[in-house]
């Protein structure tokens, strides 16, 4: 096995957690195979992230330029392509985020290197990587191999590799790199960031969340769960399909593209447990799931489960609370 | 504005009991209901909305067997003008090969925008769209939740993590991968689908495209499909609804929530 290159992701002046997760896992692999770990940082002038990354890698290659202040897949692709062609790392890892999803497949075609996305585990066997991915909305896993190639690309799922608090080490080298002089003008230009999560209620502050998913079936059915939430003194939240259908405003949404919540109790009704949803409830004290499908992935992360119709359970809860 | 939209037929898996196939590298599909990939449904709606406000045409494309023409007829019923099915025969496909096949067909068509879904609900890989863009040499953006054409440009919204959108301007022609919730896909009736049967639907065998063996060779291979590894999992509460409710109330109170 050869070197691993990890592309750092940062937003609004902060290195994103996924970067540290990738560096942690990559270092574990590099240790096993005694190889060097390199972090790649593309950022605006004087971003100041390099030292933080150096504590977690053998070296950091830094490309600083005003044009790199916010992510731009055209520029990232050009620069990374040149680095990969020149250094030929064994593996290059990119975050499986919106930005990573915009970059990695293009880089794969540009470099000619094979790509596996959204990996939850990465190993190497006989000099080739093997990755584990989820398929069919997390109902099954797959073990994926690659066609032989001088290098391999993967995008890595957030939360798959959690670094311990003491993941730092002797700082590695920070090496400033020149930006290629002949970079083409990007075809996409940044205008602004827009906060979409704000609203009348703040689900992140609730002690008890009653959360509904696509299992609610019809918009009209929300009223009965709202009633239950009111009776319990709980706040109503939901999974993405409920917002997509405009049944509840976006500020109710839990998950990667919604909010991360940390209630004492999270009661999930008719939510299957897709990773983008459960990533938002890792901070919950206790998770209770009600789902009519006994095999729903949510039961893998919940503390308590009820394999039944959500309306039956909701009505029984209401009756009990009324009688109490 | 001419728009091309890529659609895929996938099995409905949420309520299904999935069985791993005998070879262990896929699933048994016989008993599963097939439907349009959720993300692609939004992409078709977006294409049709753009046509309705800007004029132009919509062409829907899929790579799949003859059964997958259902998703094309559905797209035609929603307002697409033409449909193309590329028949892959017995070939093994991965995201890379799919993107190369789509690129070969699309490069000879007229378009200002190519739309795909963010990801397909079977492989959950989210790579075909952006690979296709790079092969066609197009500007691109992933996870798009808003498109407003402005002459040679489009103002787009990309959904980032944590309740944040990024607004940018992108040069056309462009490829965008469409995220759910961008619009409200219209309802299509059986009648509508039947009527759309009169619209043009072309079938092209992949062998006729003259793709190189390299382009038709998958870059990744599923070696094994397996059930999620055992976890301790949830403690299941069994019994009639009333006793389940009593137990749940007890648990919630124990965790320090007063209800
Ligand atoms: C880039 C990206 C970002 C995303 N961000 C988010 C996000 O922030 N938050 C989010 O939630 N998702 C997000 N998603 C979507 C995510 O992948 C899933 O599609 C979504 O979480 C599924 O929601 P669900 O569980 O409500 O619906 P489904 O997966 O359709 O599950 C519905 C469940 O309800 C059960 N059910 C049906 N009827 C009943 C009944 N009567 N009683 C009991 N149970 C019943 C079914 O068994 C099923 O398990 C994102 C996806 C992408 C690609
Ligand atoms: N067989 C196919 N035919 C047409 N389009 C496809 C096909 N497979 C994938 N796509 C498109 O690519 C998107 C992403 O798929 P994937 O990369 O497989 O997750 C889908 O939402 C479709 O728009």
C-alpha cells in the first residue's frame, strides 16, 4: 500500500469535522502499512487551518489563494488533478458532503482513477482497497472492489470514523505549494450563503421531540400527532420527506441537511432511519422508534423499539395520558 | 431552453423485505415493485417547469430493460416531449459505465441543461450525474434545490449540510443533480400515461453506440452484499397498544422528561 491523501473540507472559516474523521481513519491505515499521510488544504489566503491539520498528518500541502476561499469544484478539480498526476498517491479521500459530491465524480473522470462514494469503511487487501458501502437506503451493505489502477478515489461518510479526543500527534510538516499559473476561470461563481434552518420554533432546544417521517402517510394525519405532541409537552420535528412535501416548514427537519438535535428523548414515528436522518440524532439521550417494519434500520440505532402501526401507538399514548 | 433529464427505474424497498440473491452480489428483484427513482421524479418536474416558463423541449433518457420504459412513459405523461431508452443487454453496469453511455447519446443532442437526480435509491452512489458532466465537459453542481435561468447563466441554490444553502451563478450549458423538495412533482394518472404512449420513444441498443471496451468496463465491483452487521439494537417493547403506551410513558419519565 502507498500513501493516502486526504482533502480537507472547510466552510466559513472552520475546518469541518469530517476532515478530522478522515485523517483519523487514514492514519490508522497508514500506521498498519507504514506509510505517509498527507492532508491537502485548498483555502483562501492566511486561512490558518494548516497547523490544525498538521497535528493529524505527516505533512500538509497548502494551496492558498483568494479564489479558493469558498469551495469551487472547477478549481479544486484542476489543482487536485495535477497533484494526483504528479505524486500518484495510492488513495485520495474526499468528504461525502454536498461539495464532495460535486467534486469527486468529476475528479474521477479527469484523473481516470476509479471512485467509490459514501464509504463507511475502507481497508486494503493485496495492495488494493476494499470499501464497505450501504445500499438500498441502508437496508443492505456491500463490499466493493476496484479495477486495478495506479490510484483510487473514495468519498467518506460523516460519522463513520470517530476520532478520540487525543487524536493529535507531533505536528507534521506544512508545505506551501504554488497555485498553477494557468488555472482556467471557473464556470461557477459564489454569490452567498443562505441560512435555511431558522424559524418560529427551535427544535434543538427541546427536551422531548416527537418526530414524524414518511410513515405519516397523509398531510391530514399530522394533526393527530401534533395533538399527541401537545399533550406530552413535546416539540414536533420530522424527517426530510415531510418537509419536501411542504407538510411542515424546514425548521422542523432533523438530519444532515436539517438540524442536529439533542433532546433527552427522541420519539421517531414512521421514520426508516436513513443515515442522513440518524446523523442528526446522535446527540439524543434516548431514542424510541415506532415503525411497522421490524427490519427498519432505525431499530439499529434506537434504544427502544415498537414494531407496530404508529397511529395505533399514538392513540394509545393519548388515551393513557388523558386517563393519567 | 432544451432540457435533458436522466431517469432510472429502481425497486421500491422501504416497505419490502429484501432478499439477497443466490450469487450474493445483488438482491432478488422478482417480487419487488419498480418505480421511478424519487430524486429523478423531482428532476423531471423541474425540467417540465423550466420548459413551461422558458419554452423549449424536454427529453427523458434511461438506460435499462424494456420494463424500465414505464419511467419514460411517466416522464412523457408529466410533460416530456421525447424519450430515449438505451438497452444495455446483459452488460454489467456501474456508475462510471452508465455515465459513459449517457454521455455518448447526449453529446449529439441539443440542450442547455442536463438534469439528473442527486442519487439513485438502489446504489445510493450519487456519481452518475457529475461523471456525465465531466465527460461532456459541462459546468456542474450537485444537490441543487433551486434553478433560475438568467440568459447564458443560471442562478442556482445548492443545499449544504446543517440548514445552509449556497447560492451561485453557473454558465450554461450545465449539468445539475436535483435534490428532493425542489418542487412538487405533479400527479400523473393512468389515463395520462396511456395518452403519452403516442409520444416519441426511441430505443438504442448499447452495442450501436460504438463505445470503447474501456468505457464499457466497470471501475468498481460489488463482491458481496450482506445484511447490516449485528448491533445490540433496540430493546423491543412487545404487547398490546395500551401496555406498550404505558411502558413508553414510563421510559420517557425515567429519562427526566415530565409529561
Ligand atoms: C444529500 C441528502 C441530504 C439529506 N438530508 C436529510 C435530512 O437532513 N433529514 C432526513 O430526514 N433525510 C435526509 N435525506 C433523505 C434520506 O436519505 C431519507 O430519504 C429520508 O430520511 C427518509 O425519510 P423517512 O424515514 O421519513 O421515510 P422512508 O425512508 O420512506 O421511511 C418511512 C418509514 O415509515 C414506516 N411506516 C410507514 N407507515 C407506517 C405506519 N403506519 N406506522 C409505522 N411505521 C410506518 C415504513 O416502514 C418506513 O420505515 C437526505 C438525502 C440526501 C441525498
Ligand atoms: N440507468 C440509468 N439511466 C439513466 N439515468 C441514470 C441511470 N442510473 C443513474 N442515472 C442518473 O444518475 C443519478 C444518480 O445515480 P447514482 O449515481 O447511481 O446514484 C440518478 O438520479 C439518475 O438521474
